C-alpha cells in the first residue's frame, strides 16, 4: 500500500500488517517521530491522570496488571497500556479493566494515520500503536494511567509522557544491541523514565550506579528494595514490610513475590491505603495469563512467556517447588526463542532441570531455528529433539508426557511460543 488513502480494510489483521510496513525498521529508538505526531494531538486529558511508567528486564506486565487491579479495587478508574500481547492485539489497551474493541482501534488508527501523513514522518509499529492507545485514553480519561515500556525507557515511545511514579523492576542483560552491553549502560537507558524531582521504585537490592547517579542528578527520590521495603518468602506465603508497617501471611502469588512487593510499595508511595486482608484476597485471586499458567491438567501443562536467563531462573524455582511438593515427578520443556535473546545461557539452565527439550523454530525475521537452539546446548543430561514449529514440538511433548507418568510439560521462551500453544489448545477445544 503506497498511502493511507488506498487502505480501506476494516480487518484488524490487515491494519496491523499495514502498520508494520510504514517504517523501514521494526525497532528504531528515538522520540522525534513520536513527538512530531503527538504535537498535533491534544494530550491534555492524559496529564490529568497520575501516570505510572514501568520498565525493567522482566516482570513489567505482572507489575502493571497487579497495580491496576489494586487501584480499581480501591475505586479508582485506571487505564493500562501493555505489550506485547498473548492472543489478541486488543489486550494491549484496557480502559478501566475493559479491553478495547476492534472498532475503537480502527477509529484510533485512522486518526493517527491522518496526523502522521500531515506530519510527513514514518512511525514504527510500536510508535504508531502507542499513539493510538494515547488517543483512546484521551477519549476515556482516568484517575490513573499505567504504562509499560516496550524496551529500555529513555527513548521508548511511552516516555513522551512524564511519569508521576517510575518503576524499574530489575536490570539484566537483554536487548543489548540497542541498550548496551552492561547493567550500567542498560540501567542508564531504563532510568530515563524518571523525571526531575520524581519518585522511583527500584525492585532489586543491587542497583546499578548509573541509576543511583541519575536519581541524584534529577533530585529524585529512590525507594529501594531491601532498604525502604523488604519481603520474606516461606513455602506457602510471604510477608511485606515498609515504612507503613507489616503485612504477613500473604498467599504466594502466581507472579514472583518480589513483583507483588513492588506493587505494595507503589501503593504506599501513591498514598493508596489497602486493608491487609484485602491485600491477601487480591493477590490470592490475581491471575496473569502466560505467567507460569497451568493450561492443561492431564498431563499438566504450564505456559510462561519467560524469554531470557533472568526469567528462566524464576521458572526453575517454580519447577523445583512443584517437585518438592511431589505434585510433579519430572518436567519436559517446549522451547522456541528469538535470535536476539541470550538463549544459550537460558537453555543450558533449563536443560539441567528437565528430562527432555522439544525445540521449535519460530517464524519471522527474529525467530531462531530449532537447529541453532540445539547447537547452543552444552548440558548433556536431557534428550533433545527439533521441530519446524511450536505446534509440532508441543504435540510431541504431549505424547511423551502421556507415556511417562508424573511428567509435566513447560512451554517457555517467548510470547510467540506461549501464544502458539495456547491457540493450539483453544482450537482443539
């Protein structure tokens, strides 16, 4: 399609394909293109919201969604922007708990495309869809606006809006081609969401010096895990402590307890009071699709979107906990990963914990092949097989698990891998 005038489809898939074709690069950090279009928009309604921006190597989605759940339970209206999605693009934009409709997306896309053409710029897919989300949020103002960073922070699309509260979940080595080769460099990019005089929650005790220096430069306040708030975990629950007191006997969440602790700290910073029993109830009932989610019972199948070594460490903790409780005797794993991830370290960690790896090639320019994944393995204690796609790998893993009693299947490595398996199961049902 040469121009928007030639584009008249009302199919969401066609729209999304069109948006992917506008800019020459799928990832192109920078805010100039965003600002060129945003200047033609009236973003005033968004500036009336308390904006919370969340970045980090892992855990962004679980933190943003749990925080939104608490805020809405407390009676506040809350809009939420996440990425990527699992099954449907609409998942990325929720208005006070409601996923937006295709019709709302079409209208927003048409509006942003009109402004883009007037501005004479191209936009990446993420830039375009972020502006569309902002337009939808302007039409549906809220008390709180929670934004998940796509990558990094300093030059990420959501950062054209100033955060009232910034949250960095953690800093590990990921997206190094764009963000830098060290935690210091990556931390500097992530702390770019912090504004002058603002507040930052940092979710690890080991804070990079680059983040600390930026906090000082901006005259900001840093609420640091292990210093300003702490949590301790037992086999069945965890305890949270900060300046406002202690909440004990909180059920272990489906997400890492450290992520839940960040959210409880954020509520305190935002001045939102929640009764201890309500904290327990909300965390106990919180479900985050694709986060060690059990999607089949016989044989047990768990799906997780973890896609780097940092995330795989948490997965291994969950697997060991299930084995210790004798809920599962052994695990096998279906894994498909992107070529720009540190899949060698992640796969070798996982291979030491499972009896078999069913490796799948992922589609697209960023998808890695099963052959290359297998070539990165040095651990020798598990069987390895390779498949052309996730469906084939998953079917083989199911057959294997059905033959071996007490075996559970873990699906991990990418949002694409998790989505493929969840869609496969849904189509069978």
